[in-house]
């Protein structure tokens, strides 16, 4: 995973609550057995006027000019500003894969669905929770100022606005560390092989019916 | 010291190690695998040269992409076919038991887990699918995970997590006739909202919950995720133990006394405290129908489509206006005036034998309304289908004009050929009414199997009690 440090980028506002992962990446694109290439189909049903299918040349499809990511002023956005319960619904990791492939590195919202929030960190995306008032103010600022950019500094956990106002944010220390270092969770867990084996031996005595395949000492 | 909640007990008994900041490695007893969210995980293992930690802890079946008709012809869509074949190959390569497309035990992963006894009380159960919360009906800590976590579990049999908060939703009293577990969970979601359970594990408690069958409890926990909670739970009682006894993956006779004694402890202590509590009266719950594009947009069958102008929160009001627009509905319209095009009885929420029996009881002796272009029943597994056929329920549906299909996820998410066309309106026993969920432009109303069956006959939503008269 790519290391995450600082992002300075245009902010695209997606002003609707409960954006679900079906909307982020519709089901027909989940048939892929690959991890990459989902970006062109991010928000497919909102972004294009026709019906999207896997394997299309997306550059030739009719765009919905009204959709925020198609508007010229938000081109190159790497920060997505969203509303409450962003990423609800299906656990599909294809959702962060699509966002990441599109170029989104940071999502700011008043709340996220748990599974999606967790999936973001595994893919180098930083989801930031800010209170509703702050998110409201950001929506207004983005709307009123074309080219509005934010600087997101993960090491210091601070967002800086164009007028140099700073907004602090919380992030779990373990996840922050993994994101900054681009660490592989599996590699980390496999450092604790002995703990896992010890757990299995303990549980083997307590709940032997769950370990029928193992030799309990 | 205060007692422990059921979630506390399940969590504590699966801690492998814990860091000072609360980051915890928890052990996973059962991993269910399907074709959509696993190929990239197996590929990741190959690229890193990693093997499976414990092959026997995994159980796989294809469900999302499988055709529900003419299965002997195979999968027509080449992209779907490759995904299902990839699962077959991965299971062979990594030594995982798979109920393949032609296996009589194949079905929706959340139906076959409990059916096989592969889901047992006290387990941790995960799957790359958000509706894994279903298995919490057995007092198993069960949750959906992403594909990176699927790979993590395959390689280590563990997950890195932080503990969630405890929420208890208590439903006391007696449910009225025709009110099902589906209505209970929809009423709960309507009350607490789709983000109401975010960051929490919900324990469902109270006399109305204890009165539900195991299949009803599965329906309830299935949609905990629609209330924002990654996991839902119901405490063990004698019904739980009775259900799991004697299934293929259940404990051997020799372990049974020890297992049952252990399982009986899987309930919250009387003095346990919860971070939040929600109360509902069973008598207040009427048959529910969703009207919008989020599972919290629900009213009862006797109500009208709500008016966004009555909503004070501007973000919510805008959401309601968008939803009504997408759904092609007018505020104030009676729910029973909503005319339908298609009926779908199936999905991991409502495709078990009791669901099919309940729908058949309504359908028996009636015909599907002429205005309904398609009505289908998709059993949750090959074994559910077989059981229903032994009871003659297939004939009841077919005689009425329903299609009787092979098991799979089908039109719940329309990854196979079963889907809604632009503008079509469906009474569906599934779990999500999101825009485009059942097909681009399709309009989904979430209901119980009883209401879906009644709607098939009337052509519009109707209180089943009125249909009988």
C-alpha cells in the first residue's frame, strides 16, 4: 500500500446523506476478479446517462453534466466532502477501490458506515469524521469558492482551509501508523503467530467441538 | 463490578492479544466464502506466497452470480461464469470445502451456514458480505468484512479490530397476527435510523424476540447492518440449542453435553450495562412497507407516503424529495394504492422454509394479479427448495402463476439475470431499497413474505387479513 502523508487538493461536495456502496460502485462491476480499474465506474449510475456494463469504453459514454464529479470546477478533486452515513450498505471493498482508482485520497463526512470506514484504511484512503456544523460550513465554503482546496495533514491530524483556518481531526493511532507507513496488516499479524497458536490450544480445551480438525495438546 | 453483555462475553473469549490502545487481534472460528468478494483475496495470498492458516474453518458456495433457472445450461454471462469458476479453482487450490453450483446443498451463504450447523453459538463468524450479521441469531459474533480482511482471515484466522459499543433493542409484548420478524426489524430501523447502530453491536432482547423462531431471529439479525450495526445478536435459549442439534457440522454426540452447557451461558448478565437502550412495544408494530430509497424510509401498511414538507431537517427533507422522485410516488398517497409490477420472494433475509410456508399460505387458492408481469420465489438453498417441494409448496406457487426458481441471491442485488427494468416497481422480501439495487431505475419496496404474497394477488399492497375476506 502507498504511504499516505499530506494531501493538498480540490474538494468535491457530494451533498446527499446515506450514500451507499451500491451507488459508489454498482453491482455489475463486482464481477471483476481484479482489484484495479474500478475508477471509471465510480458512481456509475449518477455519472453517466446510459446503462453501464463491464468492458465498455467509458470515454465514449454520455455524461450527466449535473453530477458533481463531472463539473469542470471539481476536476482533479482528491478530497470528497460528504454527508452522514457515507458508505452504508454492502461490504464491497470495490467501493474504496473505485474511489482510490478515481483519485480520491480523503473523504470528509459527519459519519461513515463501519465496514466502509474500515475498508478505506486498507486502501490508502483517509476517512475523516467532523461534526455536522463544520461539515455544513465546508459545504458552504466549497460552493461559494471555485477552486476551493484543503490541505490534509495526517501526521499532525489537521486540515487547513484556504484562509489558514485549521480544523483538527481524530484518527485511531494504529490505523494512522499503518497509513503513514503503508503497512501490510497480514505481515503485522503474522508477527504474532505464537499468540494465535496459544489461543488455539487454550480454546481447544474449552470448546473442542470447534477444533475438530486440530490436534489439541 | 457490572456484569457482562453477551457481546462482551463473545469478544472476551476470542481475544488473541490486545495492544494498549485497544487494538485487538480476535480469533475467527468460521469463515464463509462466496465468489464476489474473495477472488482478489486469494490472488493476494498467491502474490505474497502465503498459505491458509486453517482450511477447515472455511466453507464456500457461489450465490451472487448463479442463475436461478436452467442451471444445467451453466452461466450464460461470461464475466459471471469466470467469477464462479475462479471460486471453484481457488477452493481446490487452497483445500476449502465448497458447495458448488451443482451441489444439492448450494445456496445463499447466510442460509447454508446455519442449515449445515457451520454456524454455532459462541462462534465468531465472518464473510465478505455485510449480511453476515444474520448468524448473530445463534449468539455468534458475526460480521461482514471487506476483501482485505477476507485475505487477512484466510492467512491468519484473525482480524484486527477495536471493540464496538453495546446497544440493546428490547421488543416486549406479543406481535399481532400477520406481523413478522421482517416487520419488527423494519420498525426498529425506522425508529433508530440507518446509522442508529453505527459503532455498536446490537443485542435484540425482550419477550417478542424470544417468541420468534430461529429463522425469524435470522431475519432480524440479517438487517442489523441496515440499522448501521456490523453485528446483531440474540441470546441462546432452548430453541437455539434445539435448532443446531444434529446438523452436519454440529458437535459430535460426545461433545454435546459440554457444548450445550457452554452455550447456555451465552446471554447478557442481568446486571450488564449497555451504552444505549431502545424500547419498542410489539403491539405497536404493524406490517411494514418501505416507500423510499433507504431502509429507514418505512411506514406501516395502513399509512400514507410521507410528506417531505413536514420534515424540519433540510438534509433529510432533500433526501425524502430525491427518494420520492426516484420512486415515482406522491406524498400523501395511500400505501395500499401503490400498484406493483414484480414480486420477489427470496434473499438472505427471507428465503428460508418458514418464509416460503408463510407466503404459500397466503397464495394458496389464489392467482397472481394480471397486472403483475413477474412473480418469483427463489428458495435460499437447495435443501430449502427440496423441503418446500416435499411439502407441495412449489405447486401452490406455480398454480398461482409464480415462477419457482433455483437458489441464489437473485433479484436482491441483480448480479445474475434476475432484475428490474427501468421504472419497474417491486414488492421484495430483500433487505435494501437503494437506488438501482435491483436493476438500474428499478423501484424496490421492502416487505415481509406475507405482504409480498398478498401484493402478488391483489396487484397492489394490501393487508393480508383483508385479502382473506
